[in-house]
C-alpha cells in the first residue's frame, strides 16, 4: 500500500520549490533564507547581481526575491534583463525595497509579480511567495 507522499513522488512533481534571494544586506538575506528553509523551500542567496544569470542557470529558481537597491545594480534593470531573456522571462519575481513603498515605487516598463516594502512582516512575505507561486500578482 502506497502512502499519498509515495504517489506524489512517483508523479515526478518537485516537492521543494527553489527560491533565489538577491539582497545585499547580509542580516536580511540570512533571515529570509532561514525562514524560507524552515518552510521547506530550497534557498540560494546572492548579495550582489554579478553572477545572477549563472546562478539562475544552475539553480533553476521557481521564484526570485530581488532587492531594488543593490551595490552593483538597480533591481529594476535586473528585472528587465530577466524579462527579456527567453530562459528567464517566465520566472516570477518578488521585489523588495527599504527605500520605496508600494505607493511610490516606479517599476518602469516591466512589473514584478509582487512588491514588498522593508521592513516586512514574515507572514506577509510567506503569503506573497505562496500566492506568486500559485500564479497571483500583487
């Protein structure tokens, strides 16, 4: 007799979702990583954008959490780069920022799947991630 977990595994659907977090503040990156790992997500973190495309190719994220203000790039430019590449155009992106709020952020021509102003509530972060992975836009 197979348990339901066994039958899910045999269908080949991944149980864990991969999340790439690009955030230059080490404390915030560590907290997000720990929270997401405790929720059974597989997480990789970058503190700058330099190797972003290589990480995406090797890690194949289901979602990217992207800070707007990075030391080596503007997250909105990175979003444009992601949306313009065939391999990455469909990856959902949740943008985060301490400088901007949902009311005053100007995304430019490409909109993320969601936006959160820092500091954010952990439950709010998890709700946005689950919603975006389910196909919602915020």
